[in-house]
């Protein structure tokens, strides 16, 4: 799940990265731009439109494929019994 570090005071934002990397950008930005102080309005946010779980899309795809396999097997059984 990608996150961005955002500093409202500077209107700066990190590229989409992992939560841990965003925290690193926050620490670096605080030290370089604000002398180690915490600027008001800074935040680490999840990138809008990103999946909550990056592997979640594969779970749903796997479910669709499993359903198709079950349907194909059921169709074959129906054909064999129909003869």
C-alpha cells in the first residue's frame, strides 16, 4: 500500500512509497527544512485509489480462477452423465 509524506507548510510531498520510507522522508524533511521541529499540518497518508492490501487483487483473481475451474469440472461431469 503506497503512502506519501506531506508537509502542508512547505507544500511538499514525497513520492508514493512504503509507510516506513514515508517516515524516513518525514524525518529527513524535518531535519533539513525545519531544523528538527515538527511542522504543523504534516501527515503521512495513503495514496488515494490504492488498494488497502497490495496483494488483495491477487486473492480476488485467484477466487475467480478457482470458480472457473469448478464450473469447468461441473460442466464435464454433466456431459458425462448426460450420455
